C-alpha cells in the first residue's frame, strides 16, 4: 500500500507535499536528523562527535547507531543518494 503511494510521486515537490501531509514538522526534522546521524557514523565519527555535529543528544545518536549497525548494508546503499542532496 505505502509502496504504491510513494511510487506515485513524480517530483521532489510532490514528495515534499506528501511528507507535509503525512508527517508533522517535528517528524520530518527527525527523519533528516536520523540520516545525518547515519552519514556521520558512516564517515567514522564517534557518537560524541556525532552528537555535537548534528546536534542532538547522545541517546538519540545511540539509537541511530544501533539502527545503523543492524541495517548497515541497506543504509550504506542509500547514503550515496543522501549525500548528493546534502
């Protein structure tokens, strides 16, 4: 169901509109924060360095690091697309 919804998006503006309809501003910021954490961890930064550079709490980085470790191949495959937009 969600797959078809997201596949229907044809432009960045449409994706932004879909995200605005689906997520609160806070939730959208959290998604961006999570990908910044993944990017920093992949670049070899320590959790304390990540917390300072993102900026966010150590607890937030720890949760992101756990997710990163558990899903590293999938996240690394998507990081190149993330880095093109950053």
